[in-house]
């Protein structure tokens, strides 16, 4: 059986580390043409074939609700960062694609953001980074309790 106090201490440490690192690297978006949420959408979209993704796949990668993602995507379409069309394989779904302007804005920020992340995470060795990645993936694989 897991030591309850140790589990709570580990959780609190993980949560605080995530919060503090996130706050530090989110400064990359202070003077940006993209918000962090818009960046996250474009991250998923630009990784797809032809810089496109199903809206449901974008939603699955975001940490906000489906209606919030839909509104965000609609705002990004209005700003010319994405295009949106019906999904030919799913009549209820949509395909979103990065426009040239969206891809350019994403690449501009991605370079700096990647450097910020690497710099912040450089306090860990490559072995520790692999171990952290593996441990957090293991935590995420566990079936939800609620």
C-alpha cells in the first residue's frame, strides 16, 4: 500500500512545480500575437498532415472544455489563423487547418517557447528528463477514478 503522506507530499510538489514552471514559461506569450491557448491549438494542427486536424483531436489535446475550444477556434478563424471546413468522414465534425498567417505566427513563437522550456528544464539531466516523462506518462495512463 502506498504511504498516504508521501503520496500527498509528492502530489503537492508535482503540482507546485508544474504551476511555477508554467507561470515562468508563459511569459513567452506576453507580447505575442498568439495567446497560449491559440498556440496550443496551432501546436496540434501544425503537427497534422497538411497542417490540419479534426476539431475533436484538437479538443482532446486541450485542457479546456469542448465548447471553449469551439469558441476559441471560431475566433482564430475570424482572425485568419485557421480555416475550418466540415469533416468529410464525420458529418458532425470539422477539420481545422493552419493558414499561412497562423503557421507563421506559430513558428515565430514556437522557437522562443522551445528555448524557454529547454532552459527551464535544464536543471534536470537527460536521464532525469526521461524519467520525469515516463513517470508522468504512467500517472496519466491510470484510469480516472470519477
